[in-house]
């Protein structure tokens, strides 16, 4: 449509087709693009956003009687309005595994903790924790993740070795086995390798938690400085909304589901991208609920849906606001506000670095291969020492211990999938709201000017005057 002049016959035809088919309910560019994304990339490439804007403008003029099927908006599945969050649980917790842990909807899911409180720290350090942990042994994340195929493979090899040596082999010469002494050295090396893997992954986990701590501190500082120095009410309100939008945009940028871990890809119904977009827009609408700065809302929603860098767009909007405040805000304060944006950009860039750069994949693959070979060869080394009764259970327990360390390292390697980013984001939203609500400049009460005491004439001046008089008398004589 964009290839033809505006108001030409073919352009009018395009308006009717686009509006009648896809943007009848809410004629906006974003809704039209969502429909195109659902129905094929080829159609999306053929109609530009400018044509959709023209179609939206013409919807109310000549297409009210269209008989085409209407495209209903997607309802978010997990969004809870902030006004209702005090009476509703935001997170589906696993009561049996602990109140600080999210429920896992699949055995392959990692362990995802929530923020700790003084009460949960007490339970975490309880002397009865080992009993509680053993009671939940078969429901734990490492056990369920390793059950198949890792432990199943070890159990199959141990059973096969035991059966062959007991029922098929005719003597010790025909038994399948390995030297236990030689295998012990390999076991030590494998244990060190798994521990190194876990340590490297925990370094990434700790680093990402520090990044989000920096974002939290910077957002609070930026919100407070906005209240202190920005005199224009509209600029101040826009800046505070962008401060709230940054952690939300960051969370959806570095996590495919926006930390809505229960969103599953479905074969029927709206596609996965549109459902995540619906969750993002619902939470973003919470920030722009007053009907002001709608251009920022549409701008961020469009960037998110097109696969762009939404946090960077938020930072761009922040700097536009800061640049617009020049003249009403002192230059030194403008520079300070920009430095806070630089700190946000640095933390955001560091998060992208961790997200896009895993541990060297050659090291990961080599570790995985070695552990697979070691765990499946373990029954061969255990059989000569333990016999048919001890080979299977010992192989399973030993493999679980070492493979579990490696599996924890794999989970920690992607910290954004296990850190409670949603709680961090909500905490920043609440902190900015508290700063905005409670900030009141302190004014010193006027008082009568204090009397300035008259300084006494220094003794040095008297001495100098006397000396000059004496010299003048001598010269006169």
C-alpha cells in the first residue's frame, strides 16, 4: 500500500481491505501488526506501518458495515492489577518445598527462589533442615531432572553388567569389569571438573544479582533527583514513569517469558509472542494508567513487539526528557541526571553480556561427555568390589552426587531464569511510588538576621601604624 500515492484509488482499496480484515476492533498500528504476525511474515512485509496508520484513520469513515471476522484482543493470563495485588497471591508457591520457592510446572524446570525475609532465613538455618530436605528428596529439582535419562542410563548399565556377570559369564576371566584403583583417580578428576563448572556458573549468578542491585539503587537515586531538580510537572511525571518502566522493559528483554514461567507454547490459540506481548502491555498500562504520555506507551509497546531493544528505548526517552529540561534545571543537575542514565546503561549492558555469552561451549560439551562416560562406566568398576547387590545402588548414589553438582552449574549458568526478577521489578515500582508520594522539600523557617559582631582591630595594624609614624618623625628631623 505504501508504494501508491495517498488518496489514489488503489490506496483507498488498501484502506478498506486492511481495516475490514484486521483492525476493526481497535484501529491502531500495533493491533494491525499483531494480526500480520499471526498470519504470516510475507503479509507483514508487504504492508508498512504507514499504511496501517492510514487504514486506522479511515476505519471510522467508510468501513463500519464490514462483514469480515473481528480480531479480538488477547487477554493476559497472569497479569494482576496492582490495585488487587494486596489481596491476591502473585506467585504460585510450592508449599511442600518451602514458601520461598516457586512451584515447578515441569520436572525439567530449575529451582526458582523468591526473596528471603527474616522468617524464611530462620527456617533456612533450622537444625531440622536436613530432615525436611530428605523428606522432599524425590521432589527436588536435581533428582527429577537427573532421573531421566542420566540415572536411568546408569541403572540400565549397572543392571546389564550384573545380569551378565551373574548369569552369562562362566568365570572371573569372562566377567565385564574394570580396575577399581585405576577408576578412583578418574573419579577424583571428574569431581574437581564438576566443582569447577559449578563455581564458574555461580560467579555469573552473583554477578547478575549485583547488576540488578545496581539498577535498583540507580533507579531510586534517579527518581529522588527527579523530584528534587525537575521543576516542570509534566517532565517530572514522564521521568518517573520511565523510571518505573525501565526494570519492566529490562525484565522482558532478558527473559523470553518476562519471568511468567508458567506461560507455555500452545498449538492452538494466540501464538507465544503475542501472549507475552499482552502481558507486557498490561503491566506497562499499569504505569501509564492516567491517560497521559500515551505516545511513550505506544512507542515502547511497538519496540517490544517488533523485537527491538526496549530498555534502550526507555533510556532514550529518559535522555530526551533530561535534554528538554535544560533551561529549567541547572546544568550541573542535568549532568548528574545523565550520569544516572549512564549507570543504568552500564548495568543493562553487563546483563546483556552475561545473557549472550555463556561459558565456553567447548568446555560445557567436554564436561558433559566426560560425565556421561564416567557415570556409565562406574558400574564396571564397582562390580568387582561390591558384587551384584551393591553395584546398582552405589552407582546410582555416586552418579547422583557428581551429576547433581554439574546440573546445578548448568542451572546457575543462566541466572535470569532463576533470580526473582519480577519481585525486584515490583520493588523498584513501589520505591519510586513512595518517593513520588512522600517527597516534600524542607523549607527553613524565616528568622531575624543575626547581629554580626564588629571585629576588633588587630594588634598588628596598631604596631605597623606606630612604626610608620616613627619613621616619618625621623625623616622630618
